[in-house]
C-alpha cells in the first residue's frame, strides 16, 4: 500500500508485478503437485511393489490434506499474518518435496505427500487472499484470471513434464523438480508480498481448534466416502457419509458457541455468497466428467492410443491457460454477473454438443465441444472467484479464499465419484474397461447430457431463479 492506504496499480508498480509473479508461481506449484504424480503411479507401484489400490494414496494423501485443511490454513493466515503463513506454506511444500524425492519406503512417501499437501493448502488458500492486497479492486478479475491460468498450466504441464522426468531421471525427479521452483517462490514472496499488519484485532483473534478439528474430520470422512472403493455405496462409504453428516452438525453447533469461530456462520446468510459457493461446487462436479469420461471415450470408443488420448485431454487445460487472462479482463470490464452467466452458457452449450455427438465425427467431435466447455469454465471460474473475493474485508480474505477453494475441491471429489458412477451405469457394464465401443459412446452422451442439465441448474442460480438467488454487488449483503 502507498501512504494513503491505497493498493498500488499492478500495471505500473514493479513490486506489485513481482508479487503477482510470486502468487502465480505458488499457484503453479500447488496444481503441479497434483497432476505430476498421477503419471508416476505405475512406476511407483513397480518400484515399491505396491498394489494399484495402495499406490493411489500417493495422490489421495495430497488431495485429502488440501481438502481437509484449506479452510483452516486460510483462517490461520488471517490470524497470524498472510505473508508469514504463505512463507511457512512454501517452505513446508519445498521441504516435503525433498522428503518425497528421498523417501526410502512407500508409506514414508505417502506421509511426505500429505505434508506437501498441507503446504499446498496454505499456498492455495492465501494466494487468492493476497490479490486484494496486490492489485486495485477494478483489476481483481485480471489477477484472478492470471491465477486461473497458472493453475491450468500446472495441471496441463504435470503429465508431460512428469513423463519426461521419469523416463530420463527416474520417479524421484518429479518431486525434486519442485525444489528450485519452491526456492524461487519463497524468495519472491519474502521480498515482494505485502508485510503483515500489526493490529489489535489480529492480536485478540485465536484459532478455533475445536472447529478446526471437527471440520477436518468431517471433510476427511466425506472425501474418503467419495473415493474409497472407487466411490461405490458400500457399508464403509455409507458409514463415512453418516460420520460426515454428524460431524457437520457438530461443527455448526461448535461455531455458533465460540467467540472466535473458524467460519462465521452469519456469512452464509448472504444469498450471493451461497449462490457463488453452490455454483462453484456444481460446476466443478460436472467438469470432472471431462477428466473421468473423456479418456475412456477417446481410447475405447475412438480407438486412440495413449499418446493421442493424452494430447486430446490436454486441450482442456491448454484452453483454460489461454483464456484465463482475457476472461479476467472481460470480468473487469463487463462485471461478474454477465460473465458468470456467459461462462455457464458456454459450459452448457459444450456439454449439449457432446451429448449429441457421434463417433463418426472423430477427434474433432470431442475436441471442439471440449474447447467450448473449458473456455466457458475459465470465464465462469474467473468471474465467480472475483465476485466472492472482490468485496471481502481484508481480515476475512484468507478464510473466505479457503472456503471458495474448498467448494471447488469438494465438487471435484464428488464429481469423480458421481460422474464416474453415471458413466458406468449409462454404459450398462460393471467394469467400464470391458465395455464395447458403442456402450462407451452411449455412456458418454448420457453423462454429458446430465452435465448440461447441471450447468443449466447453475445458470438458474446465477440468474436469480432459485432459492439461492444471487444478488450482485449493488444489492450484496455486507460480509
């Protein structure tokens, strides 16, 4: 901030540009940590003699740590200082990356991945929270678009970079590669992120340990229910869902009784915020169809080899990377409401095109609608994130960023289970890997028809035609 208390213009202040570079690199690292490990699972199974079910914990431990702790990480940033906790997160992520690369046993690797996920939770929660300290309010959309671009770049870069590193240097290199990037992010964050203010409110606040523990256990139970047994509704899954419901109730009771809650329940009285979070979760759920269904359709129905499947699937993150910054500029110019609706229309249109497609159209019949969907998603995510974060008071930005990221993560976890189950059911087979090409094509069309309906449901929320009816900035309840 300058002497008048105003945030400097990121377009003219070198320090602000370097601060955005630091935030972008942190977002890149956290998304790269997810995508780069997936390609290594077969190699890790062979290296440690682990089963397919066991080796999935290399990815799951990272995702669970982020999902269960991201809200607490954001709240801790609000209390202890966002810059301080961002530095802690980057250090933890970097040190854990070294531990992953040096892991002598499989379960040591899993533990190190959980620690890496904890560091990523701080980085993801606080990156968006820092936007308000770094750029003027009228340029919030551009900054959010840039962060969305870097997240997409990390997602798209992971599989290809991981494959190259594994083939040339072995599996340990996919974790060690984070170390120089982490050091660079740490240096930039230390030099250029705004210093933490010292005020009486920050000194009085304390972390709600009971609420933090209850929320972490509740989210862990839900995430495990959605992932254990590949998302099937067995006794274990039902028990975990029940535990998450009970935990959610206990969490709400605890938050209502404490003087310094982890999440102020009064925030959710704002219909705009409820709508933003609901849309974020709904859209993330349906977007998982492109990741769950797409590879099976391309390989089983279109007969593409693994290299071509990877190339086509990477079109999605590439489109998001290319459209993120333009989406931010459009959001700043035309407002969050218009761009949210435009993004949802794009998602719905692309999903409808896929639901009506045939295998005779080949790769283009899948790739073109995918481009429409992902461009719409980039526009929606940028405008929705901007709508949530633009007017949040500085002392609540960390926890609100954590809640927003949580809604997205819960949507991705739920979508992996729900959309995968819809695809299998629509294909008419118990094991999708044994399905005939015609059955896979049918399953794909039905799954994306449902995804299109979900996009229309989110559009109904955005247009104000649901109980969650959105009220945009002029009518927004003060948070």
